[in-house]
């Protein structure tokens, strides 16, 4: 890890650094709503969603290439829908099926983003 990047983010935090920092301050497993970029996201655990946003939206760990402009994507264990939002941003014509078995988390997933 580059120590200067860490120092720079501490002195001049970017969007993701602020998000992670704020999530660490918020009580775990407490309902919360945030705005991230153009999305309004409801959640049941800020810290876990903050790290999902980092890994999925910022680091793009799930990025793939498709020759089909309408891929069918299954988001199993969708949580609050971060993967679905990301995939829809990359593949606007995708057909996405999201499944979340936890009723409390599912209620967040149903919220319009």
C-alpha cells in the first residue's frame, strides 16, 4: 500500500474514504439511508454496504465484458441491491433478477433508487 495515498486520503478524503469513515462511526445493524452518487440507498447495516460500494462501484471487482447488450444477470443474495445498481449502470438493457431472503434487507432492496 502506498503510504502517501493513505496520508492524502486522510488529509483530503475522497468520496469513498468519507463514506467508509462515516460508516465506521454509525452503529452496526441500524437502518440508515444515504445518497451515493446518483443513488438513494436504504440499508440495514451501513458498514457492510459501505464496503460493498467500495468493492463493487469503485474498484469494479465484478466488471465483465459481454457481447450481448441485454445480458441476463442474477443477483443472488442481493442485499440492498448494490450489484444490481452497478450492473444496470454498466449494462442499461440488462435483465436483472435480484433475490434477497432476509425480509428486513429485502424491504431495502424494494426501495426505488
